[in-house]
């Protein structure tokens, strides 16, 4: 049983569900408020990138009011909540590429952007977790620059299924993110990088490493020439850049 109700607000189109939910959060909306759209005109990705958000996707943001110790793990919990829901609703198993991308058949089908807001250091006011899931290929396909990278889970959803899927992701995340024992094993089991040679990207430079595991704080354990390191944030690649 959930500790919290989901209050879901549906839009056909928005500039960005994260931006809209941050506005509601600043106005005092409670944990469990969710904003869903079928199209975004100014979707935002990690590291200041844009997130192309055509019809055919599920774009949602969920408001959490976490303790500071929860914040670093929220994105990993969200990846599991999305993967678990995709399996339960559509019978499809996605992999998780550290830290926040869902992959299917070698292509990215879901990205996650968590934005936390602090009024004083160490004490978060809220976190907005934005999830963009490619349900079906957009008409005419993804833009040229994304064709080799972006995929979809290949399901066409009506409005009710879209909302039910968003609600299920939101409930799963609200119910699990405070307790790593409820998602960390599945996070590891779905990892597409543990046991693989990877590149750690830092300041545009790619350093060779081997991913050997994920610690209880959802950090990626890697072996490099310099020894063992635990990555808490950042970016990795399977291919050199
Ligand atoms: C990434 O892969 O870089 C993260 C992408 C996150 C996209 C989602 S879609 C819903 C929410 N609203 C946004 O503007 N971004 C997030």
C-alpha cells in the first residue's frame, strides 16, 4: 500500500513538465504531485542539453520532498520504477545504463533528469524527477542526429494507458526511493555496464575503466589505471568519444 496519493495533472502539450512542476513545488505542492504531457516543446535533458519530446512519448515529472540522504539515490530509484513499470504494463525488459538511462536493444528509450532545490545547504526543499519514455517512434522518426542513439519500447498507448503508466511509475517511485533495499538489487540486475570495459567522461576527456559493481549508495565502482574509484555522478560511455 502506498504511503502517499498521486495527484496527477495531465496536459496534451507543455514546454517542459519539469519546469511546470518546479513552479508548483515552489508554490507548496505536496510530495506525489505529478505532471504528465504527451508533447514537450522545450524538453530539458541532463547537462543543459535539450530533450527532443515529440508525440509518441510519455513525459512526466514527479515531486518528492526527500531528506538530504535520499537525494543522490533518487535518479537510480526512478530508473528502477520506470523499468519495473514498463515490464509490468507491457512485458518489456529494459536495461539500465548508469546512472539514469533505460536501454532496449542497444538504444536509449528513456532519460531521467532530477532537479533538487535547496533553500539552505544540506536541506532540500524538494526534488523534481523528470522522466521521458519513448513509447513509440515519432512520425517520420527521430531527428537525424538521434537516429543511431534513440529507440522506443514500441507500444502505441491511448490516453488512459499513458496516464495509468505514469501513475504506476510515480507510485512505485514514491513507495521505494527512501529505502534502497526496495530497488538496489533490481538496479544492479538491470545494469548494462557491470562487468564491461567503459570510458569515464570527465571535462570532455574519456578515461578507460572497467565497471565492476554498484555500491549501496548507487555509485558506480570502476577500476582504472589509478585503482578503484566510485563514481557518484557524471557520464560514462561504452564507446570511446
Ligand atoms: C536526459 O536523458 O538527458 C534526461 C532527459 C529527461 C527528460 C524528461 S521528459 C520529462 C521531464 N521534463 C523535461 O523537460 N525533462 C524531463
